[in-house]
């Protein structure tokens, strides 16, 4: 059974009385900031993936030689 309009109204009034209008509006402001930063992060992530794809196809650097790393390890052990 779906709640009626009066039941929803009573719940809203009780929540407003318990938490206060200032606290609820502050909480909603924080939720809005979180959503905005999440969307911004998604947009930057998508742009970053496109940049990585372009840069990897343009320049392919050879990986570092493992022999250099083993020489450094030998020096630190001695």
C-alpha cells in the first residue's frame, strides 16, 4: 500500500521538527557539493583517459632496462 499525501506530509513535518530547518538545509548543501564534485571528477577522468590514449599512440618510450636496477641493488647490498 502506497503512503498517502497526508502521511508523507506528517513525516516531513516530524523530520523538520526533529532536525531543524538549518540542519536539513546544510545537509542538502553538502549533498549538492558532493554530487557536483563527483560529476566534475567523472568529466576529468574521461578527459584524462582520452589524453592517455592520444599520448600513448604518439610516443612510445621503451621501458627502463632491468639491468640498471640490478646494478643499483648490488651497490646498496655492498
